């Protein structure tokens, strides 16, 4: 059932476009082009798989609110690290005490949600 609704949604969305757009075929890239892709592209794909799998497994056990709270907390902490360290060529924005306290409040909120089920 959880695949039927998105499939119907995608089908109706696709059919709403003019035929010349839908029938435009983009060829698959050659293996040489795929192997020349930067490692971060492959790492991003693998992280996407891990994220999807973990949310599907974790949500029924701890609840959707806690699962999404963990996702948001992880995004905030990782974005602070990326900003502070300038990872992937991002401009460096030092993490201030206020930034870190805000991230800790989000993590504390997730901990409170798990403590008072």
C-alpha cells in the first residue's frame, strides 16, 4: 500500500505534462563517466540509502516524532560542523556559543521526547 499511492501520484503527475516533455529520453551515462564521479557523489548516495533504511526501521520502534527529531538534530549538528570546518569548500562560519547552545536545546528536546513517552 505504501508503494501504491506514490506510484499513482507520480503517474498522474507525469501524465499532466505535455507528451514531448515526457517522451524526451535522457541516455544513461557511460561507465567511464560514472567511475570519474567524485567520491562525495557516491558517498551521498550511500548516505541516502542509510538514511532511508534507518528511518523506516527506527520510526515504528520509537515513533515518528522522535525519528524526525533525531533527523533535525543530526542536520543541525552536521551543519554546524560543516560551517565551522568549511567542509566541501563551504565558507567558514565559526560556531559560536549561541549556535552550540541552540543545537544542544534541540538534542535536549529529543531526549525529553524519548524520556516522556
